[in-house]
């Protein structure tokens, strides 16, 4: 009973992690930019959703995605692009921006935690014998799986995906073959930010939205990406599930060590396989 | 570089101001420094604290004991190191006569030694760390909230005697505040024949309580001690797992504090908690306080606002005693410790000899009144001390409350 419920919770949490980390991983893989605004986008998505919830849950999630995509595009265009090739400047720039976004959220939505209501038909729990599984979490797992499949299809089966993969593998060569790499960067940055926003919105019924959510989630995204391998969707998926399981069971079984346990696999992976479980050797 | 002549001139000038002080002291402002938090996760508490104190000042036309007040707010960002820097700035640069605040216990602990050394009256309006008024006394320190466990002691008795609970699981934020609240509840609950089946600790930044909730079964009730957004999240998830209505939740003050209660929904209904305040108290002082603050914030005031407002009331009583002479720090702190506050929204209270309030503790139940949730008072424990019914010496001889079991007295 304990193990099954724990596993279920791990998967639900992994779903949130995947939505967060997939975008981060895509952006990092393609552009070599560690976008530290990503956690702030996640929180912003949650806040946007709480403001748009009046128009319905789906509209709220969509609003979060679109809002973050637009903002992501702006950030890429106005900040990240101008700092191309200067990694430290990009890290500091996006980190500074995340503080600004976070404090703007505080200004607009105040510091009170804001819950988001799940759609009526997803409230309550599904009962299976002695087990109780909250419906919304089941839904979250399904949605994350669907998004993972769609992303995989886009990356593996479309021309856009082929271009992205080409640019991830060898940016210069891709550019030389006529792939508009700069525009691709903007598209991927928007897509990644949208995923973060949608993730924040979908997580809000469980986590609610509050100041500090950004800085709680960002390290987890980093962990997932480092563990799974940079730029790899499958890596982000596996990383999310692993971190989800370690996080949930670590907290229950060894609450004193939950953080250590979280970072331990990262240390091992970095020592044995620095490119991550499914990452490719840097070109 | 300064030469000797300049130093002498400076010293003379300083001496001059010293002599001049008494002459215009009556008109010079009383400078009150507040350590607040304006950004980050603790900013809500900071804002509520400022709201409470600003209301106090506004009601008095910014004048205490015949002297105007200069109110200086410093932002600690919720970081202990910065809290210390800001405290030093307030004392050394702004020359404040006393410090009110801060939001978090770890901030209070970070500045306590400095303020003791600098001999600045420290009116702590929220931080509840037990030892600040127990085993690590600073003679310049008084507190206007309570210790962590002060409201949880009566709750332990109430749960065992009146609710008839025999077996309880506790769940709390895994940091000093949650640990002390839980241990206080446990000591008194067990002393009244109850038993604790299990104690669950969730990291302060736990995203998900599902796995803790799935460990809850076979008990009469759950005791929950959370702060900030965590209470909201826990209760929502508790409801999600279908446990609400099966196993009742009883809680520490902050889990369903008015500061966060207005963001909650039906998941909070029926929760019984213990605290030193409720916005639902029907007294003239409280009705006017709630009405005034609702005009500013739109929601019911809670823990932080009342704590800061009370700090103002205690300060006012003390300043009146010393004739407004805020410069007389020794006189002021002595008068503060003797202050008896009768016009407080929470009801009357006074300091014990350790600088902590002896005050009413209310057993409250979350109910829906009109469009909002309120903590309706269902029982009052009159004038409860931080030591509950134990003799202070016996209480203090035991180690401070912690994560591990409280000792039996």
C-alpha cells in the first residue's frame, strides 16, 4: 500500500518535473543557455492561470502557456541573444531577470499563496480497494505523458524537429546548410517557456502559487537535466521519473537526508557519465 | 585622514549635541525602527506586520506620549545576515530608540546578540522561538506574540479532555517553529492520557504532501503545524486524498491563521486550532481593529498584524510611564516589561518576568460566515503562560523543545 501510493505520488510529481525540465533541457541543449528565468516562468504560469481561471481551467492553462511563450520570446530577443556566446553573462542576466519577474509577481499578485481550483470532474479521489488516488494527479500524469509524446513526435518526426536536432548536434554545420538557426532559437525559447508556464499552471491545483515557488523548482529542473542528459527529451523524462521517485521516497524514508539523497545520484552521474544518462558527448 | 585637531573638534561637537539633547527632547521624534521583509517568500508576513504597526501609528496621529514618531522600515529580505546588517544600520545610522519586528525566528536569533550588546530595546512582534524568552534571555528583549508551544499546550489538553482523542498523528514543517509547536502539543496531550502514534516531518519546501498523507490512518485525529503557504497546500491535498471527513485535523495557530485563511476554501472548514488571537473575537477593541485593517487590506488581520499592533500598544504604555523619554533605554525596557496591555484586540495581557506575554489562548473552529472563513472562538483558556501549568523552574530545567520527543515533566 505504502509503496504503491508512494510510486503514484512520485509519478505525479515527475509529471510536473517533466513539464518544467523539458523546456529547460531543450533550451540548454540547443542554445547552450542555462536559462535561470525558467523557474520564474513556471511560477508566472501559475499566477497567470489563477488570474484567468474565471474563463475556465483550460483557458487558464492556455493563457499561462501563451503568456510565458510571449515573454520568453521577448527575453530571448532582448537579452539572451545579445549575450550570445557569453555564458557567464547569460547566467547572470537570466538570474537577475528571474528576480525581477519574481518581485513583479509579488507586486501584482501579493505574497499570499493562491490556490487554483481543478476542474470539477477532476476533484476528489479514485478509489481502488484500499487505495485512494486523487483524480487530478492521475490526470496530470496522463497530460504529461501526452505532452511528452507530442514533443517526441515534433522533435523526431517533423522538419522543425530535424532542424532542432541538427542545430543541437552541430550549430555551425546547421547554419552552413541553410537552417535559420537564430529563428530556431527564438522558436525553441518560446516553446520551452510555454512548457514552463503550462507546467506551473497544471501544478497549481496541487502546489498552489506563492512567492518562492520559482526558487524551489529551479534546482529540481537543473537536477533532472543534469541527471537525464542535456538536450535529450527522453533524458528529461527518465530524469524526472528518477528524481520524482527519489524525492518522494527520500522524504518519507529518510527525511533528514532528503536533500542529500536528491543530489547523490547527480554526483554519481557526473563522476561516471558527465554527459548525463542519455546525453550525447558534447560536440 | 583625520588629524588630531579635527578629532577633537568632532568630539567637542558630539559633546555639544549631548548637552543640547534634553533641551529639545520633548519635540524631537521618537525613532522606531522596524525590520520587515519586502521581497521573497516572507514578504506577506512583512507586509502584514507593517500594516499592523502603521494602523497603530495612524490611530494616534503619529504621536506617542506627546512626541512625534519617526517610523523607519528596513528590508531584511528574509535573510539572517542581512537582518543583522539592517539592525546595525537602524541603530548606528538612523539612531533608532528601539527595534520592532522581525518576521522570522531565524532573523530574531541573528540580531538578538547584537541588540543585547548595543543595549537597544527589542520588541519582537512575531518570532516565536522558545528560548528567546526561556533559556537564552536577552535583558533588552520582549515579545508580543507567544512562544511556539504556548497555544499548543492548551490544545493538547483540549484534544484529550474535551474532544476525547486518544491517538493522534502529528505532521509539521521540519524546522524549529514546527518542532516546538508539535513537542508542546505532545507533552500536554500525553500528560492527559493521549498517545502519539507517529510524528511526520515535512521539509519546509516540501512540494507534495501526498506521501505523508498516505501514512495517516488508524488515529482519532491529525495535529498539523504549518506556516505560510504550507498549511493551505497540506489541507487541500488532505482533502484531495479523501481524508477530510474521515480523520479530523486539529492545528497550531499558523496553519489556519487569518493571514492565509482567506485563500482557503471548504478544505479548511471545521478545523479546530489554538491561538492567542482570532479575528472573530467579538470585543469592541477587536471589532474596531478588524474593521480598520480590513479597510487597508481587504482581508481579516492575523498573527503578524496583531503582533505588530500589540508591540505598538506595549510601547505606548511603556513610553507613557517614562514620560516619553525614549532616550532612557534602561527606563524604557524596565517599563516595557511591566507594561500591562488592556486594550489589545486579542484581549488583555501582560509580560511574565521573562518578557513573554501571559495571555488568553483561544480554541477556535473554522466556520463560514457570509462569504469568508473565520476562526470562531469555542473556548477560552484564560491568561496562559508560556510554561502552561508547569512551574517555570521545572520547565526550564528540561531541554528546549525539539524534533525528538519532549521530555515528561
